[in-house]
């Protein structure tokens, strides 16, 4: 057995000259998904109404698969993607020394398991490690402090079948699998090898050592009772092909091409999900400036399965998928929620999460499909500057489009010394693409952590008073324990609300919204929660009392919240009642336990 893609080097020079390059990426494009770094090997996961995208990271200027960490992005609309930074790197695996290659994340037992191929320092061979986290954005820790399985092959992928049996597939040049135990970090039996036949995986010619098209990167999933294995085929260059089977272990039947060779990278790597009624195909190419086989970028296309369940041929585009819904500018949006950016980078923020930084004169961020409604009147941003600052121009339709506001950011004495700036806005109505264009002198101007618009266009605005918690406990009461204004942790601004001393799970900060509700209307909730101790499952609930009867409407799915960072609870629910409404209370509560809860940046609109 030889070490995985090293063999490709021999092929590369002979094939690069025949590869199709994408047209130069137009400024209005949304593919590739990430412009701030090179990303590769997409692994999407749908969780609680959001798509999480796990990627590898090709180092700038690489001349090999030089990869040291993994990245996480997420989106609710498939157009604007939030950068969650790097919650896992080679350093997570003390026994690994190189090759942070193509991984896969799956959710089970309330936890997130991230399977990755890395080089085992002790053997020099590729091994599969597994890390575990309590949230989709981490942090992740090595679950075993040793490899889960090792055969010098790569590209793990996990399927949890309907009967609960989980399978870990991986391999190049072979296709291996093990049966994972329900703990997801151990397996029963030995390594199984799928018999690679022409009927199962297509016939390859000219490479006696590899008689079938299967190369690497299996993406195995089940849909409508059929098992799919979508894989990178016939290196080099690769195309994406697929096989189907009646069971997780085969027998597999080759079904043909999903994505032909194209895109300026001699590898490709597939990830497929269904989300919000659509199907999406993730892949990578070399479409960014400076891009190529070792400087790749993840992209996505929407597609529709044929009526018989087969996958149509999918081609790379620069436009990407249509946006699902719109983006709400009247709730806090992270600056690193981006449809397209030019010039900027991202980094860890001292206020938690990630901020946009390294901003220079003329750089911009595009945010797609921003629903201003009948209009915004002001823009607020959390910014910092270690120099003299700069300006944030708010433009519509393009980086030099209609100017609707300009916010000046002065020096704050440090790149992580955050301040909140506000400026007036006029002319921002309807649903438009928003461009944050940065102007100023030379060198780096400012850092941006988050932004939000205010105004009458938000359909009546936030029903919650003091949702930012910056006015202390004003507007909030507790149904048990003690409510206080916390300054030790805050999601945005400098304060959050702490409900300590709870004696029941249902007790939490609440606010009476009876007079502000409209019967039959849909409301969107967003609230950030953090635990003072433990990892309870938190949710937002509306308690409605009408005609003497109380009912409970779950406003957001429940999510595990930890002590080390903030978790965003969000959801949309239709509020209706019969008879006379005498009380409606917005609650943040937990499914069980009495851990103290921090709550911040709550909106119900
Ligand atoms: O990114 C390194 C390797 O290249 C991956 O493990 C393969 O799937 C190929 O994309």
C-alpha cells in the first residue's frame, strides 16, 4: 500500500494542461463560498434549521496538500455564510503531525463527531482520528487521544443507518468500512473492504493498479430508502461519480457522473445535503485568484434529483444557489456573515467568535438579499481600530452602488478594543444586496465584529424591550431565582442578563408581550444563551393564556448550551389563540436542570 495522494504528483503535470478553468470570478458571484482563505474538501451538515459547512484549509501558496487546520461556516439561506473560524487543527490530535485532510462531521447522542484523516507521527502513515464537540461549531477535543482506525488511507465519512448502526467509510485506493459502536468512537469487528468491481464503481482503463473509477472521498448517505456513494473518480484530474445500493454494505451499482472534470483543481470532493426543500451539492475547485490544485475553494450548487432518484449532471457555476428567504438586518448580524468579500480577512475576536479584520481602503463585504422592508433609519456597528480608523460606507446593489449611510470609526487604541458606532441611514428599503465598503487612508483601517440596522422597516420592530440587555434588567423578570445584569460575559455590548438560583427547568428570564402580539402572525425569535454551569438544553418558549387556558409554543428548537461560549437559539413560529388573550410571556428556559443562564441579544419580531 502506498501513501494516499502522493501518487498523484506523477499525474498532475500531464493533466493540468487539459483542465477546464472557470471563467474569472465576477464581482457579483457567490461561488466559491469563502473568499478570505482557500478551503477544500467540503462536508456539510444540517442541524437545527441551519447548514454547517466543515472544510479543510489549503495554506496560501501551497505546492502540496499543505493543510494544518479545519474550518467551520454556517448559513441559513445558502447565500450568506458565517465564518466560525477554526475550532480544530492538527494540534487537537497530539499524536498527529501533518495532513489535516478531508473530514466529515456527524451528529449523534447530542454531540458532534468530526472524523478526519491525519498523519500518525508514530507510524508515518495516514490514520483516522475522531474529535467530539458539544456544539456544531465546537470546540472539538480528541475523543480517544489515539487513532480510531489506521490503514494508511484517507477521507472518512459516516452514515448512521435507520436501525442505529453507524458505518465509517474511507479509503484511497481501497474503499474500507467499519461498523461503529453507538458511542461513535469505537467499532466492532475488523476493517471490511468493499469489493471494487466495474459493475459497482465503473471501469477505469490505463491504470492496472486501479481497475475501477473509485479514487477517494466517499460520501455515503441514504435517501428515500436508497444508499448513495458519491465519490471522487479516476485521478488525475478527478471527476465526481456515484453508485447506489440497497444496503449500507452494498452491493453497489455504478450510476455515472455527477460533476464532470472542471474548475482548475485536479482533485474534487463531494458533499450532499437536503435543506429547506432543496438538494445541494458541495464541491471544490481552483476558482479564486491564485487558485489551483493545492489552493482550492469550496462551492455549492442546488440541484433536483430525477424522479427515479438518480442524480443529474451538475456543473460548476459562479452564481451558486438562489438564496433561501432573506436576511434580517434588524437583528445583530455578524460582520463575518458574507455572501462575497473583497480584500478582507477574518480572525478570532476578543468578544467571542470571529471578526472581520485586515480591512484596507476599497475593500468590501457583500451581504445578499437584505430585507429592509419599509426602511432603515440607523446603522450600528461594533468596531475597533489600532490606527486612525476609517469609514464604513453602506451601499446597495454594488460596491459603488447607492450610498445610504456612512459610519465613521475612529481609532480605539487597539485592534481588539471594541466600540459601538451608530450613523443615520436613509434610502434603504425593500430587499437589496448590501455592500459594506471600507474607505480611509493607507494600511489597515478598522476591524468589524457585528452590525445591525434599526428603523421602521422591521414590521414593528423587536417586541422585546431591552433585548440587548444593555439597560440592565429593565423589562425582564424571572419566574424563579435571581435576575441580575452581568458584566463578566456579554454576547454583544458590555452586558448580558443572568438568571441564577433557578429551582425548576422552566424558570428563566421572561417578558410580558401580551399587548404587542398579533393573532395569526409569524414571529422570528433570536436569542443568545450561555450556561453558568453545566450544559443544559435551552429554548425560547411563548406561554399564551387565552380564555383561561394556558398553552406553550416552542419558538426555537432546543439546543445544548455550554459555559465556554454563546449559543444562538433561533426559529420562526406562528402565534395564534382562540378567545381573549390575557397573558403572553416570552421565556428563555431549559429542558431540564437548574443551571444559571446568561441571556443576551434577544429579539422577537
Ligand atoms: O485535501 C487533501 C485531499 O485531497 C483530500 O483528503 C482528498 O479528498 C483530496 O481532496
